[in-house]
């Protein structure tokens, strides 16, 4: 028998440490070579760590939420034969110093404290029904009928820790989410409804802020601290635009179905040349505002892991059909965790929409270091005066939050009025 120390490898881009966001094993588990060991999050992305050997896990380098330095031990695995040890911390440090001249003053081991190895304690799962206990095993990710169970790594890890068979969890959509797992746990633990119909209060649940949620918290707090926000809201009549959208969808053939968003993006891009201060980024430290010619449009997307903002590159060069395809592709990549680093960075302006949840008005938070964010709200039907007549109209409020250090109120209001003209006269969206 031999013990293999798996050290956190250099995962690129000068990263000195990474956060443990999920363990896929516990102390005492047997792990196969190339099986998932842990998910580690850097400032750029989440990286899946795989075991290089087969054996029994005897040590893990901390709990979910802990930071681990590059080159330090992530896990110790007891193998059946002799295996080559991973590089020592000193060797990793020498390699990093060689690739980054001047870094010799800060050692890898000193860049972040290494958490004390911990031995994971088994988590007590709720008592399951006899039917659930006797169901076919789905450890391979299959349901009892052979259909794969779709779930994010975080959901799988949580289910593993709780001893829950994901094939027994009923999903509201195409994959099992945390909310579905919560509902299953409440049902299995008898936390449903009384016979009288009155609901019981849920037990208090402390939730550690880790991974994507921690990054979101840090970014939003930094944005609100550093940026003096102001929000401007305007009402727009989208009756004609909605009629045009319906006609285009009725004759789209094999092309993607159009939502309101592609039309709004076209309007945003057409109005930008007159208001370059909107499509910009502000370097706080350098005191420099860079106004961009191209519109790299961030698209706020809700995922199981939290809010992500994939970027539509050169949105100004795309028509509504191309934008619809790109919106669908990027949203799916973000929700499934397949978005590349370059697809999540480099935005110059962001659009955020609550979709079917709507809302009368929003005050969105700017995606720093950008200087503006645009939020369309829900469409409602109301009677409006048209001269002496009253007609039925489809109305939508549009919100814009701006950085008051860079964008004046007059500029923001004038930009939104330009958007209003394009949206209320949609033929202008397609005019040269």
C-alpha cells in the first residue's frame, strides 16, 4: 500500500489559489482513476479536478468554501501499489517563479494559508420511504428506467452528501435543481402539510456563502460601494413592435423564435454611436474611461449556481435572427457550466431582464467596471389616449442604471429617448 498526495496543479492565468466549491468524495470513499474528485473555483471559472489514481480517500484538504494554494495537497489517496508522487510544493514554486520572473519574493505556500486536512463526517439523510429505499441504484447517473439524471455538479454533490438517490427526485424542468432536492427532502422528512392543511415552518438552515454566490456577493458589494448609481425609467409603447415580432415568428421557417430581447439589442446598438459614454468601462485606479466602438453586450443569466453574465461579442454586427441564436447558445452554455472564460468576460454594457417574472420597474446594479446596465420590464396591456380616441396598447417600462461619475442624467435620459423612438417605430430598426 502507498499514499498518493494529489497537489492542486497550476490551473493557469497566474492563479495563486482556488476555492473548494464541491467535493465529489468523502474520507473513506473509493475513487477510480479519472473520476471527479472536487470542483475548484478561481476568479475566472470553475475547474473540475479528477483523481490521477485509483484508491481509498484518506484525507481531504479542507471543507467547501476553504481556499487552497496552488501546489498544496488537495487530497491523499491510499493506493494498492507504488505510484509516483506528485511534484512537491517546492518544485511547483520553482516552476511558477520560472514562468513569472519576480515572483520569487512570494512563495506559493505563503500566498494563502493551507487549511488543515479534515476528515469528513457522514451526513445524516432524512428517512426515505420504503419505495425509495428499494428502488434500483442510480450511482451511475441513470434512473431506474435507464434514462440519465440531469443535474449540476453542485446538486449531485449535495445529493451524494445527503445519501439521496437523484432518480427519486421529481424535477420541475429538464434537470434536477436545488429547489427540487429541497422539496424532496421536505417530503421525505415529513415536512409537508398537516391534515388540516396548515403548513409547518421550515427548520432554520445556515447556508455557507461559497463559490459563485460568494463571487456575486463580493462583486455586487464592490459595485455598490464604488459606483454612485442613479436609475432612470421610461414607459414605451411596444404595440407595433410586438405585432412585427409575431409576423416574423409566423414566417420564420427554420430560424429561431424571436423574443423581445433581440429587437432591444438592435435598438441599443443603433443608439450607441450618439451616446458613446454609455458603452464604456471605468478604470477606478487609473482614472481612465474607455469608450468602446464595438458593443460587447453582457446578458445577465440566472443559473443553478447563481447569476452569470455571458457576453455577445460585436452585437452591433448581428441581425435579430443571429442575436436570437447567440442568446440561446450563451444562455445554455452558462446554465450547463460550459461557458468559456472568454465568453464570460470583456463586456462593455449589460442587459438584465427578469423575463416572465416581469416587474413594473427595476433598479439594476451595474456590472463593474462597466458604467451602465439596461433592464426591460414586463409588457402590460392598458388603455391609452390616442388623440380623442382610446385604444388598447402594449406598454413596457425600461430601466437604465448609470455610473454618475461617467454618465450625466441628461445623457442617460436622452439615450433612453433614442431607444424609445426606435422601439416605438420598429421599422427604423431595419432602416439603413
